[in-house]
C-alpha cells in the first residue's frame, strides 16, 4: 500500500483494512514500519474526526467506585463526612480542590477529569 495522508472516510477505511492485514508484523520490518506509520495516521484522523469528550466528574467517581467495589462510606473515608459524599454524588455540592486531590490519589482518577465544570442541582 502507498502510504498517504488520511483525508476522508475512504482513505480511513483503506488504512483500516491494510492495518488488519499487517497487524502481526514484526518491528523493524518493512510491514512493521508501515504498520507503525499507519497507526499514527489513523490515530491523528480519529482524534480529529471522532474526539472523545471527558467524562462528567461525578459519573467518573461513581464508575471508579463501582470498579473498585467501593461504597459511599468508603469514599467518606477519603473526603470526610458520609453526608458530604451523598451531596457530592447527587450533585448537590461541588468538589473542593482538597477533595479533588484526595479522590484523584485514592481512586486514581486524573485531576483533569475531576476539575471540569458540572451543574449542581
């Protein structure tokens, strides 16, 4: 395949098809190099045309708590009072900077997710 910029859906589909054919290529080979370049081009095209938005901070916390098998009382140990956790998870109280730092460390959620604006009910 001739490597060229991915400018439209047709180019994108052709590149995806080619990647499927050479996916298991070894690094340092001609096909391995082609795979690496196509992967970079595809990533660039996808980031430009199919951007993924950041998750809502509270939904991210709920999701991570579920993954870790945490309950509200477990999060209360991180941020303080159980009633405060309830208010946060129900979007009745905003996260403070101190809470964001503690939650980021304890739940391993990036701070850039937690600092986003969200509506309080």
